[in-house]
């Protein structure tokens, strides 16, 4: 399961876009149970890091970080942080510290507001909750994050599968392959010929079935210690 915590967490409020009945919550509210530190689950670039409004600590996101995922059109938002460990322009990879969960901005208790948007635009509400693989229901149940092949989602990645949420997982795949020395091109989220060739080269180097598709075994090998 993908989430920005390395320990256990729970969902305090789920995503809800039911405007018809007056409810609207564009993202997930997550609460770390034993550890409040937050980590990037993607490769990307920090485009915003700091107060939404330095003159009003109670406004909106409070302290927030926005990460562009690879070179895609998708942006990951981390809101209400008590402290920030990154700066704008910094590149991040899975496992890099983003900051500490908090209650800054419009908040009534310590939590992380976490979402993905199809633009770095505070007025564009087009969230992508299914990316997280977190069930869309608030629960007190402790959940554990995964920092392995699960970062690439549950579906098989393959050439031509470039729609959301595959595009985000493709970008992580491309960046991971390049980090391991297999040139998959820019992490643009488009699984094309160059990415396919890099996957095949990786599979051959790990004695995997060389089919250019990224299923469970290839995902596990990509993030093996």
C-alpha cells in the first residue's frame, strides 16, 4: 500500500467529491500512529515548499509541499505540515523525507492532507484518490505503507498503458530504471518503445521473463534491496 508514512497510519477522513449533498473533501486525511515523519513515494521535483500564506498560519494548507511527479502533469500535495524538510527546486525520490505531520492552516488536529492534482493550481479540483490504493473509507484501522514494488501500483504496466493512474506509475518506473542504469528516457509517464527496451534489458539482467511488461516479479526486482 502506498502512503507517505514508513510506519503505520490510519485514515481520518476519506476522499469525497459528492457536491450534490454539500460534502467535499479533495484528498485523504492520514494520521501517523507511531511516527509522524512524511516521505515522498515518488520521484519528482519540489515546486512549492512553505506557508500557503506566511501572514496567516490558519489559512488553507498552512505549511505545504507540492511535488511534481516526474515530468508528468500530475502534482502531489502534502498539507498542514508542522515542519518542512525540502526546498523548492529540490529533486526527491521514494523514501526522501518531506516533512513532519502537523496541524497548520485550516486544521483541527494533527494530520496530513494528501492528494494528487492534474495541475499545480490551487483552484483546480480534479483529484486522483485511486492512485494511493487506499480504500476510500475513513477507518481507525492501522494500515502499513509499502516501500517496494507496490510503489508501482497493483496493475501490470506495459506499452501504451498511459492513462491515469498508470501514467504516475510509469513515471516512477522510468525514474527507477534510470537510477539503476537502464535508460528509460524522461519520466514523462508515457510507456513507449524506449521504456519497453529498458524494461527488457532490466529483465534480462535479472533472469526474468523478457516480455517488456512490468508485473509483480519485475516490480519486486526493481525495488529489491
